[in-house]
């Protein structure tokens, strides 16, 4: 990934002038907006980008008589960057430290886009994952890179879903006639009670692209003990919300590319391991791998803006052989499921338990690895976090590192769960998340962090000049 570290510039004049506002129809309104930005006090800085974005997004509101040919003039669609309240909630909850003081001092900074902030499935802490609203929310939080997990439909079209077999928990398919097409549809007894809540499975490959587009995304959840479909579907975790689940527009990969391009952001598609046994009919794994890259080529997206990911090293090898320009930024995703040595239990501090050494990965041609967060950070047993041996070896081998994902675990009072494995002595309140990010950024040296709520990482990145 061309994850570059731009120094955060808190100068309002520079921030306003660096935005690209080229639509002739809004010229006068933009000049007025820019002038207002220059004159506002520091207490109102956060409104500057919003005002300018509104000016660019509503050209018909301008009084200018100048017209624009919609087929030739394509000004970028801008969003107004905003942190909201969560980043400072986390800072306020931190234990007293120089880091807390520094992050608190950035409270008045102007929110800016950062490639260090990577949107994980959109903004699924509160929005249904891989939906239009979720992606737009992530962009507004300053994420510089948007992710589309890529699966295929029955008619071999590529769509954004975290897994090929998650439609029963991430969409409303069970409340539609398409439920009958599911690999394992819901079943009911003579009294109408659901009898197989723990076995229901609906795949993107069960339906066509057109049918997929007729569905609505919802918060990812399913009650496997439910006796009714309503109980099954209404299972959102209490620390999430259904407040933003009313629209849930699903996207094909092509639509995701168009949206990301319109927002001026970078792309990180993940080729999902199929739930179907490949080949799927006459559709092979190599065709699947090729189709993903070809979709970006056909859309005219430069290779250096696309960071294709996979947990399958064979996918990465295919891109290295067949798409070397895109493979320069290919990302090998890692956790204990795919990188544990045979007969071993994965230990982030014991190289003998790893399937591949970092030197072996580098020799394969891998440039970027993306381990789960817990693989990269360990603890001294006294509450101090530090880089793990896994992180140290990756750096020694010259591998670039990104990591996934924060904001997926809910409140951290009880240690945070899987994403913080081995850090129980160091993670005991929500504010510890900011310290965790700091270790990943400053000591491990990651190039970017995936987040379910990108504003948290954006705030940190802007404050630290990343």
C-alpha cells in the first residue's frame, strides 16, 4: 500500500486552500465559504470542511448562471471530515500519562483524511457492514482507504460481503422469499417454531446479483437459539445499535469501486475464501483471483491505489505471478488460523510455532503482511505493552505491516477478548485502546490500522502527524 505518512497540518488556511473545488457552478459559494473559514475562531474550525463540502455537493444551489456538462465535468464528491465524540471519550478514559496529555491537547485540531486510518467493512460498530451508509460514514471519519470483502454470486458476479456464507446474519434475506434459496433454509415444526436456528446458512452463491441487490443489510447478528425468525434476526449486540440500519444498501464490487473513487480514497479488496468447493461449476479459483484484479483494471484504477488482500498465500502468489503491478501492494492477512506450524499452538513470541518465518514470506515476494492486532503486541506481565517477537521479526525481514481490527470487541473493561489475546494485564478500560494504538504505531511501526470506527484511528493519526 502507498500508505504515506502526511504530516498533519492544523493550519486552517492551508486546510481550506488544499481542497479541490473545481465545479464552476459553485465557484462563488466556495469563495464565500473559504472566506468564512478564514474568519472563524478556533472553536468553529470543525465546521470548515463541512461547509466547503456542502458547497461542492450542491451545485444547483448556486446563483451562478454558468452551466456544466454532466458528461464531461466530474468534480470529486467531497465529504466533511468529522471525529464525533468517541475519540475524545476514549482519551478522557485513559489513565494519566504523557500520551493522554498529548492526545487531549489535539482536541481542537481539524479532522483530516489519513491513509493510516483504514475502514474495516465500512463503520460496522454502528452501521451495517459493507453497506453504502457504512462506507460513507467511514469516509466522513477520515478513513483514507475503504475495504470491500469480495465474494461471488450464483451468476459469478463480485459483491461486498465479509463471507460468502453470511447473508443470514448480515442481511434481511430470511424475511424475504429468497430464504427458500438458501443452502440451509430455515425450517419450522407443526407449531410454526423455528427448529434449525443453529444451522441456517445463506450464501451469496445461492442467489444472483440482481437478487442480492434486492436485499437490505443489517447489523451482523443471529440468535442461534431462536424459535422465530424475528428472534433470530433481532440479535444485535447491546454495545452496537440498529439506529442506522434503516437503509442498508448493498453494493457490488463495481459499485464499491465507483463510490471509493468518487470520494478520492484508496481501495483494499479482500478475496474471501469461498464457502463453495472450487471450481464452482466451471468457475475456478484462478478465474476468481483474476476477476478481482480485472474489475479494478476495467474501472481504470491505478495499481498503486489498490491493495488486494487474502488469507490464502496462494492467492498472493497468483497475483505475484500474473499481476506484478498490483502484487507490489498485495497484503497477506495473518492470524493463528493460517500461520500456525503443524502440530504446534501459535505463540506470538515463539518462532518455532509459526508456519512461515518472516524471511520465507519475504522470499516469496510478499511485501506487506497484515497480522491480527494481538499477534503484534505482547505484555511484560505488569501492564506494559510492547512489540511481540512476531512484530520484531517482521521488521527485521523488511516487511511492511498493517493490522486488523480495533473497535470490534465492545467495552474493554474485561480485557477486550480475542483481539487483545495475551494482554489481559494491560487492557482493562476503554481508554487503553488509545495506548494500544500508540504501541502499534510508534513501537511496532504499523503503516495503518483497520477499524470498525475509523474516527478513533483518524484522530490519533491527525494528532501524531501520520
